[in-house]
């Protein structure tokens, strides 16, 4: 366990209360509470600007949204290796506050610019910035945590720290919903900038509480490089197990983006006032976050323990199939918004944890490279592909949206089939892994067949 710099003598009452929720030592209290608050600020700040991004998307045309999704994908491909290069060459103590400071400067710049005009290229630039921004602020935070805590501490404390992010995901949209009528949508960017300044200052303080540690072997918290992504792509294409996970993620994003695009279009047509639209999106985020917490705490673990990860992973495609059929019958804003809330809750609370379990059956190096490829290229690639496919079907081929929804149902059926086979695939992969280990000890892994 790492030694803390300086004395840490929190009141005994605080330690007693914390120990009811987490296994924590007295010397870890200050840093852990600081990490909890920092992660709450990080996600809370993001959820403040997210409704502004959604409002800009609602005001855009279908062609603009398609272009923006493509730009997000391209910028992400360029930014990921640049991010890795910075982390590898800049002192770690300067990376997080430096990049958070850059985000703050950009946010203030967008705040000044968007006050005059939030449409066209400027709105698109902010949409791309906000979409890529989320990828890095969370990664930066967990890189800091990897520097502060060793593996033994991480096992005990990361769950509690992650709850800080959940807290921010609830308080952020709650604050956005309350503040929009008072300050307007654009001013949320300035408030978020202040929040990230505080998070940057806290990150500097957090690093002084513990001695930086050296990593041995594969550094699983390191950002992916271009070589990592290429190696991950090769592994996914050669391994049917990883290819199954990639296909699941790709179809998930392909179909969920359909509802995202429809919600943006319908919100732009139905809600004429920009402030009311920002408030609408903030309310959807708040409902999603609250329901996600409830499902994570009371439902997700029970489903996975009793029925397996296949059932948990199947919830999202099942909801999507029902949603596509419902949308075809009632293509209305609140119907699409309700479907999106249900999808996001299922994704955050059930689908994402299920896919993370699947990665436990692969070796550490393979997990790091393949997961980074799937979580970046496949994930954002699904967004870009979805915009092109659905825009092409509706504009180039003249299909009505209801027809697009109905044709998407068989694709969702394939997605559901993939999810239903996860338990069998996991069991088979674990059996193969055990057989490989036995074979390395000189025993024939196929002797019992």
C-alpha cells in the first residue's frame, strides 16, 4: 500500500460512517473523499453541457448531424494517439490539470462565441468538441487514480470513487434543469468551466496525497496509441469471441443512434424555444441517471447472478425491438424520448457491465488492446455509420421513417441473438483458457475429449 504524504487525521465519526460503505483506512480518507468529489465534478460538469449539445443537434439539419457524427469519428481517431503521446511525454502531474485547463479555455471560448450565434459551423464545432470531450475527461480521471492507488487499494476504493461519478451524473442534469430558466442554456458552459477549474485544482491536491507508483507489465490505465488500436483491430478480426463483442457494440450504437437522430429532429420541430429544449434534454438526462442508479443498485446484480450475463445483455436489444415497433406506430417526440431513456438505462446498468464481464476471459494485453479498439473505433464508428445509413435510406432512397424502423427490427433480432449466446461463449472461452494453462504444464488439454 502506498504511503501518504503528510498526516491524515480525519474525525473518527467520519471514518466510522465511511467504513459502513467501504473498506477504508484512516490515512486514505482525505484522498478518497477528494477523488469522490473530483469525479462528481467531472461528470456533473459534462452533464451540464450535454443538454446544450443536444439543443444544437436539434436545431441542425439531418445532413449537418450526419456530417458532425463523421467529424466526431475522425477527430477521435486523430485525438486518441495525440492524447497517448502527451501522456507518455509530459510529466504525469501536469497532464490532467493541463488538459483540464485546455478544456476550460475552449469551453469559455465556445461560451463567448455561442452567445451570438449557435448555428452552422460554430454549433457543429461545439457538438464535436462536447462529444470527444467526454471520452477524455473520464480517461484522465482514471489515469490519475491509477497513479494514486495501488491494485490492493483500487479493489477496495474504486467502487466508492465511481459512486462519485454516479452522483455527478444525477446532480449535473438536475442543476442544468434548474438553472436553464434562470441563466439560459449558453451560460451553462461558463458554469461548467468553473466546475472543471475546481476539478483541476483538486487533481493537483490529490496527487500530493500519495507517492506516484511505477507500473509493471501492461499499464491497463494507459491511453491507447495508434499502434494499440491497430493491434486491437487485428485481434478482434482474428478472434470470433472478441468479434462477437464488437458486433454487439456496433449494432447497439447503430440502432440507438437512430433514436438519437429522431429525438433531435422531433425536438427541433416540436419545441420552438431554445431554453425549453435545453430543459427538455436536461430532464431526460436526470430521469436516465436516477433510473440507472436504481437499476444498478437493486436489479442489475440480481439479474446477472440469477439469470446470467446473456439475459442482462439481452435487455437492451429487447427494449430496442419493442421501441422500433412502438415508434413505427407512434412517431412522436415523447415516445422516442421514453424509448431513449429506457435504452440508456439498460445500456448503463445492464449492457455495459455484461460486456465488461466478457473481457475477464481474455488475457490482460488482449483485453487492453481489443477493448480500447472496440470502445473507441467501433463505438464512434457505429455513430458515424448510423447517420450515413439512416440518412441514405430516408433521403437517397425515399423510405419513410416508419419503414426504416421496421427494417431495423431484424437487425435488432440478430443483436438479441448475439446477446443470448454470451453465457455459452464465456463458458467456452474460460474452458479454452483453462485448457491452455493445463497444456502449458505438460498435460494434454484435449486428453479428456
